[in-house]
C-alpha cells in the first residue's frame, strides 16, 4: 500500500477493532445494520412507516368512533372507489362523530344535526374544501376557494343575481326549455316503445335550463348537448378519492378536458353579453345581469372621478369591478357545478316519486291548472309560482326525503374544538352530514315516509328549521336555493299539465346509488304520453 495513502476507519466495518469509541449497548444494533441486506433494510423502513401511519391515525382518532386500526397507508380506499349508501348510513349511525383515514387524508364525519351545524357555522376554524384536483378543473383562483372577508365581499356582488326581480326575468327562458324538451320526451318515449332509464334525460334537461338561465341565448344547442353529455366526466373527476394529479386517460384527465370545454363556451358567452349589454340590450340571463352591474359600476366610478354625476344616476349597490370573460366563465361554471348534479338528482327522484303517488300528482296538477286559469299552456309569473303552496310543499318534502347532497366537506384551518371531548386536528377534512338531520324522528313524524302534508298543513317548516340543511347554513349557504326550489316547482307543474308518465319499478328502484349526489340504482325507468284533457 502507498505509504501516503489515508486510512479511514469505518464504524460499521469493525466495531470491536475499529478506532471509533462506540458504547457497548449499541454494538448489537450497529452490527445488525452492518450485516443486513438491502431487502432487510427496506422491510425495516416499511415497518417503521407502517407503525408511524398507525400511530398517527390512532392519535388523530382520539375518543371518537372509527376503526381500531387503519389498513396501512391506503385505509378504506377500495370502499371509497365504489361508495355505497348503506356503508355511509352505518357510519352516520355509529356516533355523532366518527372518522376514517384514506391515504394522507384524515376525515372526521359530523353526523348529527348539531354537529353538522357546528361545522357549517364555524368559519373561523374551517373552510369549504373539495378534492385536490378541483383547483385544476375550476381554476385555482376561482371564487369558491376564497375564504373569510374575500369570500364575503365577492359574494355580495353575486347576491343581486338571485333576487326575486332577477328570478322573474329568467322565468320565460326556463319555460321555453321545458316546453321544447317535454315535446322531445314524448317523441323519444313513443319511439322507444318500452320503459327507458330516464336519468340521463333529466341531466340533459337540467343542463339546458341551467345554461339558459346562466348564459341565455349566447350558447348553442349543440354546446348545451355537449356539456350535458360530458359533465358526467367532471363529476367523476371530482370524486372524493381520485388521482390528485392529472395523468393521461384517467378520470381527472377526461374531467379536465370537459371542464376546459365548458369554460371556453362560457367565456364566449361572456364576451357576447358584454357587447350586447354595452349596446343597451335587455337582461335575459344571469350573465347579462352581472355584466350590466359591471357596466353601471364602471360608469358611476367614471362620473364620480370627474365630479359630474348626472341627475337620476343611481349608485349600484354593491359596486363591482369589471371582470374578464374568463373570470365570468369561472363563476358561471361554479353555478353549474353547484346545481347540475344536485338538481338532476332531485328531478329524477321527483318524477319517480310522483308516478308512485298519483294522488299527490293530481293535487299538484289541479293547483297548477287553477293558477293558470284553466289554460295548460299559460306562462306563470314568479308570484304565481310562489302562491302554489302545495306544489312547493311537495318539492320541499322531496328534498328532505331524498336529499341530493348527503355530505359537505370542509377543512380544518386550525385545531377545531368541535365538542367538549374532541378537537379536529389542523388540516383534517371534516364533513357535515345532512341526511340524519332530515330523518330525525323527534322533528319529523314517520321520517322514512314521503308526506308533503308535513310542509303543507303541518309544522315541519317551523319545527325543522334547524334540521333542513339541504342548502347548508352559515356564511357558505347555497346562494341559489330559492331559484333551485322554484325551478323544480315550475318543472313539475308544467310536466303535470302536459304529460302523463308511468314508473316501471325494478328491485333497484328504491336502492340509492351514490355518485356525487344520489340516484335510483336503476336510473328511473319511465314511459311518457301526452296528457289528454
């Protein structure tokens, strides 16, 4: 050996004869590591990680109900891929608070009315959240991801789009869609000559009426059909358990493509609305109303800057900035996101439930005929819609009986003391459940029965004021809840006058399929005929 070579003493090479001074109690450990194979080291590391994953889960679980241990790393991933209502229901029944852990997500489920309301009404501790990929589909700077004051201020500029005056403006467009689609339904049912699973048709008609309400005539019928067909891909991409990154040919990949298509269409609609409204056009849809407010706000700011406010010029309330076409498209997309699956679900169950209970449908039909003074083709005003107390009770009860949205996810911004005995860890997902509050036997007599009388002549509205969480509560309650309910009243009323329909039950008709919202597992087989008067 070269005399000038440097000799390094390795602790792992020889503990007994090396120069390192290692305590005797560590000699065994170091010897074991030195003699271990690569596979042994890998397995040891894996065991350590499993132990850490279990310890972390048990520590986060604390005193609440949940599995005693977690399937290493993935948790109940396989069940989450194909969620079943019965499993959700068992979880809600297990206790006011329960938990699961899927991959890195620790999830606390608030099952009772009071626990759910605590989540909805605690903006200091929680914020609404969706799956990781939602930021990529809806846009990372979308207003739905705003929190606190920023959210409140943005929402103020949208409230005027859902006032009674605004809803009155949107009504003619909605009626036109229903008239056209009901004719189409009659033809399709006649050509089929047999019961057809009608749930896809409900999704399409709700897409069409939503697009007419949100973007008016600026969008083509072909684009509406494309959105209706592809929106299912967006829903699939936003399932609770999914790839957090967008990989080719996955659900998230196809969902992103569909979302980009919707945003592109809505951006074109926004640009057309700006041109038309600047030329003095009449408001016909939500985009028009919002753009008109932008133009009026800009005109006020310019006049105020010059110090010359014309006589009779009113200051818009609130003042809003001018949003880009893409920003408008993002916001309109969130309206579609909030309404499409939920209203499609409600419409599907509504038509099935009415077909099963012809005596209730007859009362709805009689009320609608009376309001229209015997003319089945007469249009209705918002005041007339609101006067149909029985029809509104039917819709209200349907939303209680088959709530489209079972759970609303939030994320803990910091440690959240949700009860005296348990604090939700920072970063955990906490889910407010609506179903159990809507089936509370202390509030709703025979809660598993469909009974509109509880809202028509009973006291469910007052007694269940804190239980009716279909549209949430607190600072993030659904901005379009009045619109959504009256839209269903309009849809059901017109259908009752123009068509007769029959439900063809199967063993799966009352079984619940969970896919973002809930649907009958057989997708509601129906046949339609033109009503003869």
